[in-house]
């Protein structure tokens, strides 16, 4: 027989359960959801834009709770650099020695104290309740003590104390004030010609939530149809619309695959490839790195009415399935490695190569990427980017054109790649001025390539270079005499 439980044990256990239930009841579900997403990002490299909607659905959070959870999650991720600088001044140890889960609690509390209208006592109390529910009384006492120190200044006051002086260290100052890693600040400054004021504007724009940008896929939907459903007109693309609020999946054209969610900058670089003049036939188009399919769906819709056929290639089978769902009947889809082509050289008239990159151009939408990436990632991506651009040029016929695209403004992923590849090919491709192919879009720089920016264009920071293969030389000599 098993041992008899001690007298009163049942009452004690019931008391613990009751206390736990009371604690759970006090924890705000929106704050708990935000905390759980922060932990998923830190522990599993989850993407917040995927993890948060799934969690909201699972927990039945909607309306104000969903809006609060969303704001707390994304804003805490964006502000992490500034909040960590403040917290470093408020804890009694190096911040990298603070338990990771406690640090996420502190960041969540610091955001509410320094960047929202939540009263200080409510921000501290709610975060302490959350800390107690996930870490016990010891964790709650630590969070309470640190947040009370945070509450002694507002955000401008803290930044004046913890940010390096602008005159002595402008990049360090901007890194703390605008909550970006220093190496990203330096890269943006380089891409913007050293202009510190514009660098600050670009960093600030990364911290403004991006609107949901929609695309009406040609031949399947129109922008007017999206406007009738409550969307607003896009700025530059004739196929674009902006959703001011709500879930895009609630719109019938989105559910039916006739329209999609696609940044307007992504639309612009795709349209530019479709509009650049080519010498000779224009019947075979290739998307070399097509997943998840947004650009391929737009290209496919443009190709069909012009008598062209699009082939969309994607290395990963699960991403190729996403491409198939996006393009419908407008393109063929193949699982293939773009660096080891499954097609003969010179087979295509137009080629899009949207290379894997750091994603620094989409920090408005994926704020965790700024903390997840490092310069080492760029070093690892560089050879792949060069290989894919070389493969794209090999796939284009003489007179054909290649669009090199990346969602990053980092010079190591943009001009450096293009210049290196061109330098190694003996003049078999030349840059085409891309600016006239983005009609109406201002501030495109000196060309011939184009860098879009959130602070200039309200798009992701997409980069575009158009490279054209020279037409095949005539069999006749320069003066019309064979062999001259």
C-alpha cells in the first residue's frame, strides 16, 4: 500500500492550486501573450509576425486584447536596444548576466513605462503579476525593484543619460536613441552617403509600424476591387492598395488568391523588370528564387497577356508549394537550385533573382531581425548572392535582362555584389538605368541602380539593379563586310 499523505496535505495542496488560479486570473492575457512571443523569438528563433497571430487565435484574443498584445510585442522588440541601455543602468550586474526570461519581462515593463500612456503604477503592477505567474515571488521582487528605478525618468531623460554624446560618437548615439545595432547604423550611413541626418530619419522610420500593403494580381483582381472593400490607394504601383485596419484574410480576393499581401517596394522592383526593353524575343521569363511567391505571382500576371511564360524556381519544396499557391495557373513551378540550373544557358529573356539576404530592409515588419543578424551573416550570404547573380546572367540570352533584387540597403549585399560579379564576367553584361522604370517615384538617387527607403518612399528598403546582356554580335563585320 502507498504511504498515507500527511494530515492537512489535501487542504495545503488545494490552497496552492487556489493561489495559482488567483495569480493566473490577475495576469493580463494581452501581456502574457506578448511575453510568450518574446520568449519564442529568443528561445526558438521564431518570427513574431508568424508566432503572434497563431497565439492570438489559439487563445481567442481579439479586439482590444489582440491590439494591445500586438503593440506590446512589436514595440518591445523594436525598442530593445534603447530599453537595454536603460535597464543596464538599473540592474546591479551586466545585463547579459540577467536571466533571459527576466530580461524579457523587464523589457516589456520598460516599454510600458517609457513609451506608452499606461500609468506607471499600473505598468509596474501588471508586469510584476506576470513575473510572479511565470517565475515566482523571487522573480517578481527583482522585476519590481528594477522597474521602480526605470520609472524615475521618462524616455528622453534616460536617453540623455545613457546614450553616447552625439558630437563625440554620432553612430553610437543613433544606435541607442533609435534602437539599432551599431553595425546597422554604420551600414545605413554608408548607403546614404554619410549623411547623419538622413541616417537618423531612416532609423526612425524602421520604428514606425508598416501599413499592410496589398497587391491586386493582374488578370485576377484589380486595385479598384480592393478599394471597394475598404482599402486605400497605393502610392506608386498601379496594383497596390493599403489596408488601414483589420485582417487581410477577411477580404475575399485575398482568401481566393486573386490578391495578396506584398510590400509596394517589392511590387515596384518586379514591375521594373517587366518594363525594361529587351532586344529580340520576349517569351520566356524566369524567377530564379521564387519563394514564397509574391513577385512570381505579379510577374506571372504580367507575362500572360504579353504572350510570355514564367518559370518560377525554388530550392525548398515547402516554399515551392507556397509559390504554386500564389501563382495559380499563371506560371510553372519547379523545385530547383538556382546555383545549379536545371535549364540550358541563355534560355530566358527576363530573369528575376531575388537573393536571400539579411532582411535589413524590412525591419519595420520584422523588428527582431535587427537583433538576430550580425555582420557574420552577411559574410556567409555574400558568396551565395554572387553565385545566384552569376547563374541568373548565365540564364539570360544575349539581349536579355536580369533584375538583381534584395530586401536590404547594406552596401555589402547591394552594389558590392553587382560590381564584383560584373568585374568577373569580362563585359558580358552592363547596368541599365532603373530609375525611368519606376515612374513617379522620387528621390531615387544618381542611378543606375535604385535603393528604396521607408523614410523616402514608405516602402521596405528594396534594392534593384538591372543588368542587360549585349545582343549577340552580327556575323558581318563592323562595315558590313564579312570578316572586316
